[in-house]
C-alpha cells in the first residue's frame, strides 16, 4: 500500500490500521495526505483498486479570509501554530503526537487550505473502477464535518461518519 502523510506529520500510518488495507493496489492518505493520495491516484497509470481518504482536508467552503488568517498565524509562529494544530487533530483524544511531528512549510499549508476537490476528477477516478472510501470523524475540529460529509457523499464515494471521533478518527 502507498500512504501519504498528513500536514506536519510523519509515520502516523499506524494510527489508522483499523481502516487501512494491506495491498499493492491500495493508496491511502490522512488529511493533507488524502489530497495528495487522490492526486496520485488521479494521475496514476498503474493498477489501483482502492483509495482510502482518512479525514480528508476540506476547506473549499471556507472564506478567503479564513485561509489568509491561517497562513498569517503560521508565519507569525509556526511552532506554536503546529502545536495548536496537532492538539486540534488529536481532539477529542489526548493522544500525544510529538513523536509524529514533522513541521510542514507555509507552501504545504497553503496547498492544503486552497486545494479544490473537483467533481470531474472524482468521477474520472470512480469511472476507472477504483473504489474510494472516505472516513470522517463527527467531532473533527479541523474541517467542517457537515460540509465535508455532504460533499463526499454527493460525489458518489463510500463515506463513513464516525461518531464521537475527531480528525484522527478516534475518541
């Protein structure tokens, strides 16, 4: 399986063992990594059967001022920004993610916040016969859960809403 990490994270794949499939034909990604995994699958020429999107970063319904503010906070103090970001990712659990920390760049954050999930691309991936599964935590403090859920469900993907779970898909 090919896996893509979330923003400011490394080696977090093991946190999602319950949702992942060990297969040479599976691609998965968490949050920012879900965006990267989707793009990888979209452009891939090799066989891929399944794409697993774990808490995909979804900000396309946010106002531009939200995005500018996030980037400004990151620029003003990336260490404190990432510390708060990781706390929000872990919520509602108290999981310590410090061993998984790999501080991202402003460019990566900008890419994460401005990424547009495109219906046309999603349809093309589904038309290739690739199964797309989306897992979203109901108590996610990173993305607007209801907007993300509505978008991914309406896109024809198999979508799961995990109650009492946050961005890390745990309570």
